C-alpha cells in the first residue's frame, strides 16, 4: 500500500530522526537520492550536462544545492539561480561552489535566463512542503523561462506552488516532469489537481519509516492489497451465502442505467443480483441470470446490500423506492438521482453502512458549494461529505477519493480520463454494491470497486470506450488481480 502523511506529521518525524543523527545527515540523505534521480533523468550522461537549480530560501533549496554539488563533482555544469541570495542555505552554497558550481541571483535576469535556456535539466527547489499559496511573481517568471527552455523539470519533494496536504493549487505552480519526494509520500502528490503537476513520482528512503505513525493521512491500495480484499467463495458457498445485491435503478426514460448497474453488479463477486424497478424487461433481456421484479424494493426479497439511484428519475415512485431502500437494515450505496432525492437526516441515522458516490457536481449540491470549489479541493470535500452525512463518500473524478469517518482517506491509482463516458458511474455503482453484498466494509468495497473499474478501462487501451465494454472487461480484470 502506498501511504502519505501530512506536513505536520512529516515534520514531527523529521525532528525525531534528526535528533538521533549527526547535524546535516538527513539533508545529505535527501540530496544523495535527489542527485541519483537527476542522473537517471539525464540518462546517466552527467559529465558535460548543464543543470539549472531554482533555489529558494528554505531546506528545500538546501536539498537542491547539495544535490547540485554532487552532480558538479561528476562533471556537470551546475548553475544555481538564487531567489533569495541572502537567505539561501549556507552549507549548500559552500558545497556547490566548492564543487565548481556557479550561482547567479534571480534579479540578474539575463544570466538567470541563459542558465535556464541552456539547461538539460532544471531542478525546482523554490518552495518546500511548508509552502502555502501559488508562486510569487519573481518565481513565476523563472518557471516560465524554464518551461520555455524545454528541459525536463524535477521537483524537490513537491512541485513548488501546490499544497502538500490537500492537493490544492491556489495559484501559479511548477509543472514537473518528475518529483523526488523524501521519507514518505505527501497527500498532494496523489490527489488532483496537484497530482497533475507532480509528474512521475520517486520516493527516497531517508529513514523516516519508524518515526511515522501506523495510520497515514491518505493511502492508495496497490495490486496486492486489492487481491487480498477480493471476496472468494468457499467450498460450502451457494449464491445466497456469497451475498445478494439489490439494484434499484432505471426508469422509462433511462432503462439503460438499470442495465449498466446490473452489469457492474454481476461482476462484483456477489452470488446473485435482484433488480427492482420499471426496467425489468430490459434487464432480463440482457442478463437472464438476474432476479427481477417490477414491484417496490421492500417486496423484492432478501438482499445483503442495495444500490439505488442510477437513472431513477425524480418522480413519486423513485422517491418511494429510495425510502424503501434506506429503511432497510443492510448497507446501501446511493448514486446519481438518488443523491438528489435523499434525506440527510435519514442517511445520518441509519444503523447500517451507507456509501455515497457523487461526482463533483453532485458533491457540490450536497455540500452547498460550487463545482469549481469541489474540484479545486477534492480531499477536503470528500472528507466533509463523510463527516456531514456519516457515510463512506466516494468522490468520482480525475482522482477518485474515498473518505469515511475515523479512517484515512483513500486515493484510487487506476483512474483514466477515458472513464468520463455516459453510464460509467452506473457500472461502478453496481460493482461496488456487489462487493458490499459480498461482505466488504464500505471503504473497502468503494476502494476495490474504483480500482477494478479503472483497471478495466485501462485494459481497453487509450481509445474511446463504452460503459458496457468496461463492465464486460471487469471479469477478466478480476481474474488477473485475483491470480496476482
């Protein structure tokens, strides 16, 4: 599992570790890892390469300077552009100059511009993980010059201008080709919009591990984690013991939503799928193994979890169906139209688990925010949904996030823009609901569902895809993940 910790937690761990090490040892570890990553980006052709360092006033700049000294000792031509010459890291400056590196103040526009224009690699050491807000105008000008030069940019610990804790980007920020981060991942490296600024990630072990708490702030399941969570039938299992998921979706106007939600549910590990709603004929025609009824959910038969909302509409029958589902004593996943119809008090007072799966627009409506506010601060929005409604919240989007009270937020690492297609969310809802029925806790079902859903889309390749194609691909993906 990939884990990320907040700035406050990282700072505390660093202080503990530094107390047990010689002065400067931690920075040297970071610089060594950064220099090695820079050498890799240069294709190991360090001798004769031209490297430009953008150096701010903090330890982040010190890391860049010490790494530059190591590269200079290997024959690189290293120039440090100093944004605050009087406050640059003194030890790093001495090391760089002793190794033959040059320094120029950022105020010397022509010299700084030449260094950036001629560079084969630019190192962003402007602002570290403690930075807040976007880049200042002087830094913006240097970053634009680096972009114009066309050399790859490697960020030190975090791209300057992004928020380490939330992934927010509140102004101009560096867009790195790669980010070398130290000790542990930071949440902002895993969450959009900051994630898009980070490029390829490389984690350098500097010895923080034993000083970090067991529970991270953010985590991302990896292949082995998902494989371990997948529900598998035992020898004595039958379709009912494996779990039955109920699906309340579709309408006369949107029968396809029911078909797609059932398609996802049939790929989710439960033993059977019950469908209750007006699209029963369309569902049974496409999936004859489904158990269908046109009556209300309360008359459909026993289920271990419900999925409600996709294509449901907003009429009286839709409202009654959602009330039926929320009155049950089993986990419920609510999506799409169900999110507009739900009663917050009813959701908060349920005894069984509830999972909400909004996209940014739906989350904005639930929280009383604008869509832009949710998209700019995805992690705070997901956490607020979970806290306000007492649920597991799966916030769909460029980074799908799963938040639940009293647990670390989860980030899905398999997302792809090709999932932005009609019906994709219906498939994800059915899949996740089936995992709930098979016995997974809400946050596990949401994280595993999002992972498999994204992986299925990736397997289809970088080309236009349909939601039904993703649903069909899920079975093969399930088998591949299960097999390790």
